């Protein structure tokens, strides 16, 4: 009976850990879906990079399904009436291998997605036409988004400072982190017009959703008297891994806003007076910088407290 209970506890914690990786896979799928349009780019370098991201995403989704199947098998082993320790150990080892495979596939996708973003920025540095841009006209929707971005930036900047002394991998520290992440997720989901300014707004939203899930998983370990060192370590590593994903999404959004081609730069200059276009872009950059500051502080706290 004791072995069965231990197996069920292990199966449960493994399932929670796998759930974090599976949430990241969902974020990856959203990112890849957004990038799919670039596979038809006339720029061969960009098109090939985008195709590699799609290939990576297929590998991630396949690995995610394999992990899900392995987790279900371990759960079945742990709950069967005629518990067999040898079978459970074998299947649990296979499950951990499946988890490792998924994490490796996710890392590969992240690297290739960053390559695609670099190629896209290089492409933008080449002026596509010498035709002067027209002056952008102010829009009520743009003003509304800009106003919301200013409020959201203030909200994030007013969060409790994330530091080693006051924000580490203690239960209270992670609880504060997860509350901040949940607030940011709400901000990202509350504006239907955000995608008009931030191209990967959906990817950002998914990334923060995955981060909140990982933080809640770690909270569960920290709040449990039976959690092992391995579970705490894996939980912390999972949070840091998803933090990297979220930071990558913010960097992508910033790159799309900050690095512009000649036409866009001219357009912003022409529209500088009386137009919401340039101010909205600036407000979006400020908001993204606030998000990145929060994410980097969380990541630094994990590393410095290790």
C-alpha cells in the first residue's frame, strides 16, 4: 500500500510538471502559427527560417503528444489494483525521457524563432521603396489603445519590487510573482485592439498564461510538506524556462516596434504632430519595457537565490 501511495504521489507531481511543458508547447504553437505567413515570403532567407520554425513546431507538438501518453501510462500504473513496481519504474523513466525530449524540441524552436526574428529585422533595414509616405491621421481607436497602454504601464511599474531580499523562491515570493503575472495576463487580454499595435499580442498573452501556470505549479510544491528537492528544483527550472519564453516574446514585440524601415521612420516623423500613431508606438514600447523589467527581475531573483 505504501509503495502504491508513493507511486501515486510521484505520478501526480510528474503530471503537474508535464503540464507546464505542455503549456509551453501551446505557446510555441501560437508563435509558430503567427510566423507561418513568413513561409511565403519572397525573401528566401526569411522563408527558409520560417519553414524551419514550422518544422520545429511539428516536432514540439509530436513530443507533447508522446509526453501526454506517457503521463497517462504512469497514472494508470500507479492506480492499478495489481501494482507492479518494475513496470511503474520503467514507464516513469520513459515519461521523464519524453519530458526531456519535449523540452529539447521547445528549446530548438525558440532558437530558430529567434533566428527568424533576426532575419526579419535585417529585411526591414532595406528600404522597399523611395515613395514618400503619407501623413498618418489620428484615430479614436489609436488614442484609446494609447491611453490604455499608459495605464497598463503604470500598473506594471507600480508592482512590488522583485529583489533577492524580498522576492525569492519562498512561497510568499512566488505567490507575489504569480499575482503580478496574473495581473499582466488580464491586461493583455483586456484590450482587443492591442494586436493593432503589438503584432504578437496573442503570443505575449499565451506566454504569460504559461508563466502563471508554471508559477502556480511551483507554489504547490512550496506549499507541500512532502515535496522533494527534485520537485522544487524542477519546478524552479520550469518557471525560469517559461520566463525565457515570455522574455523572447517581449523582445520580438520590441524588435517589431523599434526596428523600422525607412518608410516607417519617415511616416512616424510626418505624423509626429497631432497624430496618435507615433505616440501609440512609444506607449507600446514603454509598456513592453515595463514587462521586460518585471520578467528580468523575476529571472534574476531565481538565479541569485539558487
